[in-house]
């Protein structure tokens, strides 16, 4: 009897990790996993009639058709509106005085520093700052914009409203901005959205709810307060909404001629 010696395939050879897998099951599992991933990627991209899945290509096409002609429903979208249009309402004036006429809160002192107003807290009470009172109606929105700096740093600087009603048991809506020690002013803004008819305070706080009370100063300039408007912008079908509206306007213009 003659024993024929043959080398095993590389995926059968043991103790040869540099050759790759050492068992047949490892090799077949790798091939099947690769085939499964390719099939799944194809279903995600182009869809599958067997599992009734559109795929990204079909969904993108349907989204485009829904915008242009309105013949298809939007395939994938998490947005109730396309965007929100925001603008300052220059037709209304917010009846508040200049910062120099605001009232001090908890011992805040205000001095003039060039073209800015310097608000200083001695670190004995909290919150410390300046405030003014404004009556608001439900749905009013107030836009506050200012420039601030602190040469020594103010980690708990806030502005907004300390007492506006946010809910049955929640009051106050302020934006906290940690001011680093700097000689440069930074521009900050915030929008207050009111839900109740009430008299609220508009506040600029040198510090509010700090971890440690300490003497702090902040310089404020170019304070601007406006009424604010927000409107949801929706996507309209080009052929079913936009084009008929344009055609109607064109007819009216031609009839005037």
C-alpha cells in the first residue's frame, strides 16, 4: 500500500495563522456574511419587491415628484415644515427705557465705562443685575441682543427674564453664557416666547445661581430689544400650487394692460 501525501488547502492548515482562516466553517461564514451585507446594502439602496421596500433611490425620486407635481407622497421626512422664517418686527416698539434707566436688583451698581455700562456685584446676594418691567400677551416674542465682556471673567452671566411663566410650576427663562476673562466684547442674543398675559421683568444678571458667590463685574453695550416674528414655511407643489398662482397673477396683469 502506498500512501499519497498531499498538502491541505490553506484554510485547512492548522497553526498557520498567517495563511488566514484555519477551519472550513470560518471560511464559509465569512463568505456568507459578505454576501448578506451586499444583499442588504442593495435592498437599502434600490429596494426590494419581496419585502415591499422602496429603497433610497425610489424615496428620493418620490420626494422630488411630490415637490414638483404633487403626484407622490413624501417618502421620508421628519419635518413638519420646511423651515421657520424669523424676522424682527419693526412695526412695533418695545416700551422699555434705556439700560441706564433700568432698576437695580440685589445691590447691583451701574457705572459708565466709555460707551458701555459696567454692572458690578459685591457677591453677597443672588441673582444680581438690572431689570425693567414689560407687559406681554400670549404669543408675544421678544428678541434681545447685546454685547458683553468681563475683564476678570463672569462664569454665571445670564440675560432674559427671571420671572416669566413657562408652565404651572415653572418660572424664568434666561440664557447663561460663561464670559471668559477678555477685553473684547462678544455679541449675544436670545428670544423669549411668552405663553401667558402678565407683567414680566427683562433681566441682565451679572450672576445667577452660581456655585460660589463672589464679586463680579460685566460690561454691557449696544442693548437692543425688539418684537419678533416667526412663521413656519412649508414646501408647496410647483405644478399644483406655485405654477397656477403665477398663471393667475399673469392673467390679472394682462387684463390690466
